[in-house]
């Protein structure tokens, strides 16, 4: 826990979250509750004996793929529109309490469709959760649909066809596209055609890259049209690419506690926060899969403060970049930027 005045400063600092998987907000508690309600059989393995055994296992992930195994089992308990809506609502309440004003949230429809849940059910539930957060908490929200790299390109194409069929780009129901899941293994450019088509339509694009994979995963994502990179911590291994990222104003959505839990780094101190700040790389700080990694967004902010001892001025830069690179209207950006200035002024003497 960071020192109390800093904790107050960080809690009240207006935040934007750009990297959180709604399915990554399924706590062990909720998994067992929904499994029982929906009569979903969890695996007969020791980890799934109880909430406690599952929580214990979550503390011992060995890699991204080891985590994904549990993440995909977890999401199998989501069956009905209301399950998706309740899950999103639970996340937004937590985010609001942590000082989030704007949230861009990922979801993985392919994985649900693969087990027989209709695309329309998933969307209706998550949209209901977003609308409730906007109405009751004053949050602005955006849904970003992620294609997953462990399933086939044909599966992604079926989901892409569903977006088009439902007019979900035009209605802004799906605000942007991303890709996630296993990084190293599948072809780096597997979504080349889909991204080219989405680009032509003017759809916003992001991609998980440079989490476990080397910087060529980042350059491939940029080549395919991504204008934001999720994680991207291995960018520091390629100075030329880092200069390009700075030049083009690409935002990295960094997730420090996730990187530690998935053994991408040994401790938060190894996340290149200081290098990014010094080089002028824009980044936001995010939770990724908070129910699996033992921390929501504020825990990530506090962990960064403990590891790097940043100044108020440096936090202001992080908060301002998070707003300016959000996928929202100018008017909303100005509103959030004003709130940051007000908050920072109130903590001017904090050192
Ligand atoms: N899906 C959910 N969390 C992820 C992560 N950290 N990396 C890649 N895919 C994911
Ligand atoms: Zn992620």
C-alpha cells in the first residue's frame, strides 16, 4: 500500500482505463456463483474445489498461456444476457470507486460464440452494463471487440461478419477492434485482412503486442494499422521502434501487476515506466484482468508509485496523455482535462 497522502492523490486523480478485459473481471466468487446458477460443470480438478483453492492457484501463474487456460474456463459460466450485464456493471462500480471517469473495455465474443452463445446476447449484455455505468455513475464507456489469436482466422471472420451484419460500427456499438490471447506461436499478422477491411471503414485499431513477444510483434501490429499497443513493454528492446512510437504518438496501455503475475517481469520496478517517461512514450496504466491478478486500476497506480516514486508533475503527464489518447469526443476530453488540473492543484505541495 502506498503512503496515505499519495494514496489519496492517486485515488482522486481522474483516470481513463484503456486495457481491461470484462471477462477478466470474473472473480472466483462470481465464477462459482454463476456456475451453480447456470448449472455449468467446472473441471473436476483440485483448483476448482473451492473459491479459496482457485484464488490460491491464481497466485501462481507461470506464463500468459497458463493464465489463459483458467481465463477461458472462467468465462464458460456466462450464459445469459444478464450475466454479461452484471459482470460489466460489477467492473464499472469498482472502476468508479477507483477514480475512473472513462473506460474502454475489451471483450472476446469468439470464445463465447465457440461454446454456443449468440453474438447478439453478448453484445446486449455488455451494452446494458455500459449504459447503466453512463447513467448511474457518469462514466463514459467504449466497447472494444478483441479477436483471439488461439482460434482460427475463419472464426474471427465469422465474428467480423456479425459486426457488419448488425451495423455495429455505424451505430458505434463496437467502437474499436483489438486482438489478444496467446502472443508467441500463431502468425504475427493473422488478422491482416480483417484489419485492412476495418481500416478502410475508419475503425479504431489496437493490438496486444510486446507482452511476451519481441518488438517485431509491435512493428507487425503497427504495419497492420494498430494505432495503440496493449502492453508493449518489450518496446524498450528496439530503440528505433521506440522513436517511431514517440513520433507517431502511439499510446501503450501498460498493465504492471499483470506483467508481474504472468512472469513477463520479476517485479513492477522492471516495467519500463521510467524509460517510457524519459523517452516521451505515451502510456496509460491499467488492470488487464483484475479478478485474476489481485488488483484493479488503483492498485496498479499505487504499485507504480511504490516502485518508481513519481512526482505529481509526472502523474499529471500520465493522466493528461490517458485523456488525450482516449477514443472520445474533444468536449469530453476537455472536461476530463479540467478535472485533472483541479485535482493536481489541490496536491501541489505533495513531494
Ligand atoms: N486476454 C486477457 N488477458 C490477456 C493478456 N494479458 N494478454 C493477452 N491476452 C489476454
Ligand atoms: Zn490484455
